[in-house]
C-alpha cells in the first residue's frame, strides 16, 4: 500500500514538473521572438523637379540612362544602365564618374563591390553584347542635398573597346523621376 502511494505521488510530481517546464518553454519562445523582431527602415521619396523632358542620351551607338537613385544617410547610390545599340559586342571600362549636384561636383565610386570575382569575371561583367544592357551602381559620399532637379548631371568617362568616351546625362533627360530615401 505504501509503495502504491509513493508511486502515485512520484507520478503526480512528475506531471506537475512536466507542466511547469512546458509553460517555461513557451515563455522563452515568446521572449525570443520579441527580441529578434526586425524593424523595417522608413522609406520616403523626394520628387525630382523636371523642367526638361527629353530622350535618353545617345552617343554613337551607346545609350546611358539613370535608372534609379537611392539615398541612405549621406550616401547616394545611382543605378545606371548602359545599352549597346551597335551590331558589335563591346567591352567598357569606367574611368571616372562625376555627379554635378546643385552646382557642386562630386566624384563617385564605380568599382564593382563583388569581392570574390576573379579577372575573367570582371572582364565578362564589363562586356555588353550587341543589343544588350549592362547595369552598374555608382556610389557618391557626403551628399546632404534634399533637393534634386532636372539640371543635376551625371558624367561618366569610360573606355569603349579601349576608345575614350564621355557620356553625360541629366536627371531631367533620364527615366528616373524620384529619389528613394532610406532612413534607419
């Protein structure tokens, strides 16, 4: 009789302990989920005041367009699109990028940010097939401007098949119409 009472009391203690541990595990999971919530950054847009509308810049058989502009803190990321309208494959090498913003000229960083690329990868990433496109990001630092207009200009000095070219496009003649601002 005593052994049955001891077994029942051990069983009851075991059940109570199991229920207690299960309730503690639920609390830990809820706390963990709350601590790891990802907050979305605040995104706003600044309209580019366009007084001029025109076609994308054509020079010989090569098109250059400003596809999008993103501002994060004091850095500006301009996504550019090069199009090869010629009948030949071309290879480009960007030499220098200059942004003229509200009368101030800023030199940009046009280097590829993919650190694992080898020499052959870089050559392939700079090749544009006939009728093809090439997309590049150009980064500008120390940008405090909150106003953008159609006369702001991006100038790119580059080599196309080892021949020097200077392509220039203003915000007014590009397809971009607003600047995406990401606040963290």
